[in-house]
């Protein structure tokens, strides 16, 4: 498709993502705009054609499609919630059946050889398993020495002081308790001595980006939580945003 502002998901911040059919992105994103987050994450990762990349918690594999198309890497699209056959059909529709390999499985019990991947990325999914103190020790073994681990997810810009702020109470589900600040994540990884952290930051105006995604869902009639748009506008980035970490295995 042509890149223009008629695209309901057009965002000058994400030029690579603008190339993709907005209907396809809206239909296949699970919660957040996986392409915007993947593009931001990959700005901090040196991906090269032919690399073996694990897309951990890939959902409907649109992040895997993005990785294969934009960087020419081989992608293992691994997810627990979406069946491999469903993802395989999406992959074939994109003409990437020689680049992306879908696998259904649990992030805590993976079938791969140690040292197999040049990079592991996780887009809007690491919060569901990576808060475990021991998980990084398990995961980093699948990277080649010096290989890259990159994660991107929603998180807190600062900790709550006295419980959930009033304006977030209708937004804050039980799964949100896995949201943390970038400092929390940095300390979780740093203390292990297993990786060298290269990037630990937050997306500039991340909450505004979140709102733009929710507004696009609203316009398309595909927002499963329509109350979130107004809540995020009210928060205005005080607490809610996006977090990125990139590290290399020692």
C-alpha cells in the first residue's frame, strides 16, 4: 500500500510501520500496536540479514513478519496463546514461509538448542513471564555469546505511592501488576551479571503514542476497552508509557 496520511495508523514516528495495511495490523494486534513497538525496539538492535531471531511471545506473528521483511532475518515465531497453524497461515499469506517458522509453546519450556539464536526479542509479552527472578538465567542460554536480547512493553514511568491512582482504577487489571519502571527492570537484569545492558529507556511521549493507537482502534470500531482512551489521555504519561531494554549475553 502507498504510505500516506489516509492510513488510519499513519505515524511519522514509525516510517517502516506506515508501509503495512492498517486493517491487517488492527485485526492482528493483541492489545497494542506490535509494529510500532517492534520498530522502536529495533532502532536499538543491529539486525542483519540471515540472523536467527526468536520472536518470543509473538502473538499473531505480525512482529515476526515485520522482522523478516524489514531486516531479512530468519524468525522463529513462538507463542503460547496462538496456535502455530494460525500463524503459519498468516505467514504464508505474506509470502514468508521460507523466513518465519511458527511454534506453539510456553516461554518457560522451550525446545531450542542452547546458543542457537543471534537475537531474542519480545514485544508486549515479556511482562507475562520475565518478572521471575530466575527467568533471565533460563532465557539467555538460548543466545549465542554476545547475542542480543531486546524487550519492549508497557510500564510505569514512576511507582505508585499510595495504591492505584484514582484515574487509573478502571484501567488497572490484575495483569497490570507485572508493569514496572525501567529502573526496576534494569536492576532485575543488572544484578545477575549475565548480560551487558546497552539500552534501558522509555519512549518519548509514549503515552501519547498509546492514545494514538487507542484512537485508531476507536475509529475502526476495534477497541476492546473503549474506556481506556479517555483514561490514558487523563494520565498524559504521568504513570503509563513504554519501556525498552536491550542487552548482550556475556
